[in-house]
C-alpha cells in the first residue's frame, strides 16, 4: 500500500510517498520533498504551481490514499487562512484523482509516530529516522512532517486497504 503524505503550506509544502511492503510488512519512503514557492509569484500562482506538482507526483507514484495534516490554528490569521486554502487545493486534487483522504491533527500525527502528542519537531523527525530507512539528504521539517503524516495513515488506517 502506498500513501502520499502532505504537510500543507504555500511557501513550503511537504510531500512524501510511503509504502508498506507486502512481503516484509516494513514501511519505506519512496519519495519525499519540500516544494517551495516564491512570494513574488502571488498566491494564486503559488497554489497553481503546487497543485500541478501534486498532480504530477500522484500520476507518477499512484498512491492508494492521501493523508493530510489538519490546520493547526496559527496566531497569524492571514497565514492560517492561506494554509487552509492550500489544504483546499490538496483536497480538490485528491478528489480529482479519486484518492481516499485521511486527515489528522498534528497531535494525532505526533502521538502515532512519536508516542507523545506534544512531541516537538525534532522528536518527530528522530522517530521518522528510526522507523524508516531514509536516503542521506538534507531534509526540512516540512518533509519529515509529510513522512510522519503518511506513516500515521499507515499505522491508523492502513487496514482499510486489505487488497494491498
């Protein structure tokens, strides 16, 4: 089973493809990246770029489901609104590609992956590194968060896809 995990943002957008192998029942990261957009582009063009890239990744990897982190209420209302709109684009693309969607709060992701709902970003990243093999490359927090969201889906809802 393959899950595409999304940590939504419009400046930095974490995306990962995680697979649970049928034979050895281990999780593997097949792909991960932190997509970035430029402020100068304007919000609509930034969403368009992210949406096209998300479609390309889905078309390449053919995930069975999409897992996305729910919005964490930010003190900055404008940022919260923009992240919410980015999540809307993600849900639209998932619907377009007919992917089942699983949504998790940051607390659920942290509790599932790190064993503690109040774990900080470093603790989550460390548990991700201990859980799955990752090729050596520099990763941003958004990328680790996307991997964690996909892992949370595998652990919490993976049994919904028994045919995999």
